């Protein structure tokens, strides 16, 4: 029987918590990613808020598999009751043929959005203005995972339904690899955002390569989860 996105996401969350060296921190990561407060999660689990806090801080020993199962189901239930945005996002990544370790988010917008608005939302600084000043979607990509594990054909799938989009590369140290990769990929995206570095840390040749390909280039140091949440709220 084919497993649906909810089941696959549940298995991923449970696996991360169970195998984590710091399960409490992993629980906190997923709880905040789903936008669920400690109080709300505690109510779902029928425990006090202090119990959830103790798990997340490590003051209480790691939860058993039964608690992990209830916790994961509670997060997914809350998401479904709110419209299922997180589950749908995970389904989009799966349908494009990627794991969540390579693609953190992939979304099409209902209308084109100016890059200025996208950059404002994620605290990005544009260094090169591209030939196109708006996009109709975004893909947030782990740079090392994408460059080391994806074939050329798989790389094209990062574009989702259209190349008219912003590619956001995370885990950046200087920015050489994404910009060099853009040189051998055709067609190119409308914009590339390098996440995790400031203007002064950028590879010197990155702006020149962006200009050659007509790509808008920006950098941002906004927290990754906050950045993804801001992108999900567009347009």
C-alpha cells in the first residue's frame, strides 16, 4: 500500500526524534516549525506544559516511542485542522522527487511577486539586479546536498513548474558552487539567494557570474526557519 504524505512525514519526524543525540531539541525544532505552542501541544497530549518544556530542555529523560508517536500525531492533527500547509509542503517536495534533506521548501505562487517584496520578506540584500524583477515561485535548497547528490536532470526539477522562480541556496560559505552551477544549467532561474552569508563574505566573482547570466543575486543571514516561514506567507 502506498504511504501518503502524512504517513511519510510522521515517519520522518519520529525517526529524527528517536535517533537524535538531543531529542528534546529535535522536538522543539518540529514543534516550532509547525507553529504549535508548548501549551497547545501539552493540551493535545493531556499533560502539563512543564512536561513538554522538560522534554525539550533535556530535564526529563528522552520520551519513549509511545510518547513520540502521540507527539507526532498531535503536530500533524494541528496542521490538518489549520489547513494542512506543512503536510502539503512536504507532499510538494516528495512529488518533485526529492527528500526533505535536499529541498527544504518548494512552492508556486498564485501570482507573480516582485523580487523587492520577496527580499524584504526574508531580509535579503540584492547585489545584482537581474533581467527579470519578479518570480512566480521559490525553491529552498541545501546547497551541499544538491550539488553533491543531484544529477543534471534532477537539478532541473528544482524549478518545480517553472524556471520563473527564486532558488534559495542554504548552507553557503562563500557562494562559488551555486553560481558556477548556474553557468552550466540552462535555462536559469530569475533569481538566486545565498543564505547564511553577508555581503562581505561573498565570493568576489559571484556578482560577475550573475550579471553574465542575467540573474538577480541576493544574500541573507535571516534564520533559515524564519526565512522559510516568510516565503511560505507570500504573496
